[in-house]
């Protein structure tokens, strides 16, 4: 494992690693080096090699290496307990199991692919290689009825990270989606799912699942509504650098939330909602209500005023622009 990390460290440098230099660094033959490179490629690391320049790990490599990621983190706790899987049924289910077993707040489950990823309302979530599929265990010192607002704070942390990382404008779709403007349409790039174990006055744990389309392919059936960041910016993104930035922001926002509550973030969250100053359609079968968006209340409900000047307080349902 140590040799693997050392080789990957060299491959992620600014310059290509020549076979001659690598052989001297690791005290091995070029044939042995080639075997190691082939082994890493089988794990999913996108390593290119040219006869006269050497080997280099592409920034958009499909595989992540925890041994390189953890030392790069700028967090105090988030991600320091790290559970990595090449493939798993669901990071969310594994995080819930670990939380039940006493895993500390800030522990992370991350997978390259999922076979049973899911989003809000138990909808399936495509989780192909190249995306960011992760679940974070949190133990917030808040009453169970306040946990809904934690979803909003995490959405804000993700939105702000993506805006800074990609240099583009991202919006939030209440309650848990991140959207980006792609041509004339807003498309989904990320969804957040919170599940918890609690008593009447105490939260035992929260599993915060995050599905982010990065370098992965988006299924054709979803292309009208979703897209990946790489497609948006025109090149594969460095997922390790993205995770480092994302985990730092999530931890900072979470700690402020625990100390100051949702009120500290409320105006900022509302300012990035896609519905701001817009007329919306509230679909909560069998009802469909046209209304003007007003904001979010302290409990996290969406507020709107309908054509008959009645205040609509929405806790669930689908909200779309009219």
C-alpha cells in the first residue's frame, strides 16, 4: 500500500514521471514499473504514458485514493474516519449501519459506484463511475424537528463550493437539489438526502447522503433534467480537489449551524433559491396550486401566496416554476 501511495504521489506531480526516473526512485526495473502501472489502471486510475515523456495520472481519473485524499483534507473531523468502496449497494445504507454501531460524527462513506443509490422519495439515483457518491455521519445537538433545516445548510455549502470551484452560477431547488444553468435550462447536478435516528427530544445520528454528477455519464433518459460538471465545463474535473474543498465547507457550515442555528443561514439560502421573485406551481396530488414564492419559514416550510391571497405553507410536494 505504501508503494502504491508513493507511486500515485509521483504521478500526480506537475511533470510526467519517466520510466528511468521512476525505476531509480523505487529501485525497480522498468518492467516491474509497467506492471505496477497496469495494476493501477485496473483499479480505475486513468494513467497515460508516452515513450519519450513518461507516465502521468489524469486529473479526472475515475478512481479516488483515500491514502492521498485524507492527508490533503483541511478539515478537523470530517472525512478523518473514511470508509472507501470501489462498489457498494448504497453509501447511505452503510453510513446508517456505521452510525448505529457508534461511528463518530464526521465519518464518511464514499464509493466509486452504487447499485442501489437513491434520492428523495426513494427515487433511484444513477451512480456511475466518475461521480461523487458519499454519505456523512453527523450527530447535531438539535431537536429532531429542526433537522430539516440542516438539509438547507448542506445545500448551501455544496452550492457555494461548486460556484467557487467551477466559476459558474448554481441555484438551489427546495428542498434538496442543486441546479446549474445549461443553455436556456436549469439542470440538476446534485441531490442531498438526510435520514436520521432520533427520540422525541434527541437526535442520535443523521446520515447525510450526497450524489454529485462530476465526471460520470448521465443516462440518456435523464439528460433533459440533469447533467455532469465535466460536461458543463468541457473537461474532466479533479475529484480529489473538489472533495477537499467540499468537505471543508460542509464542516464549516455544519459547525456554524450547530452553534447559531438555521436563522444564521436563512437569508443566504433564500437568496440562492431558483424561485426567488417567481411564480411557482405547487404539485401535491391531487392538488396543483399557482402561487407567488415568498420565502422559507423558521421550520423549513416553503411559503407562497396564492391567487386568493392565502398563504400556502408547503412541507412536501413538487415545486416548479410556472
